[in-house]
C-alpha cells in the first residue's frame, strides 16, 4: 500500500510516541509491501511544526531529535519523495492542505492518512476517490493494514 501521512500523523508518530499514529508509521516502514510517500512541502511543514515550543514539550524533542527524525523520513527505502507540480484547488477551507492532497495524487497513493477535518470535506473525499485515494484516520488505516497483513 502506498500511503501519505499528513503532518499531524507524523508529529503524533515521532520519537517515543505511542498510539495508532506510531503504529501506522512503524507498520508502513517495516514492510516492503508498503511505501511511505512524502514531498518537500510535507517535510518542510513537519520540521516547522516539530520546532514549535508546545510541540517540543509534547514530543520532548531536541533540535538533534528533530534532525534525526527528518533524516529518517528522507531515507531511501523508508520514504519515497514525490514532487507534485501545480494543481487545482481541492481543499475549500485551507489552500495549504492542497499540497498534501497533491502529494498523494502525484505519488499514486492508495491512502491519505490524516486527522485534519478539512480532508474529510465531501469535495476532497470525492476528488481523492476519483483518483484512487482513500482518506482515512490513523485508527482506520491501522485496521486496514492489519486486515491486509492477516489475509496474506
């Protein structure tokens, strides 16, 4: 399965985190059957968010921890970096989120995993569905990944 994890999922999966976001990240990166997709936009956004003071308190990340995590997420074999070009507006309430959708489309993702409610807008869901991408939460993606693993 080819998957884009939105910034909110990648933050929740960082470091010594526990929970469904971390389990999703580990499941994807541990299996050759799955590919984690990201883009320069997502990586810049993640690095910026991880540098917020309130996020550093939550994750207990130092600047070195952030650098290591960012390096890990750019490791060939762990992540495939895609470069979406100019594309139409998709997310009505937040144009910055369009880059995440277009990362999924350009990377031919099967799933876009997020907790951002803007991605669950009917127009976004339809746009993604027409291009073969489902939009799911971390909990739902984890269930899907586990169901696929048990059917092998």
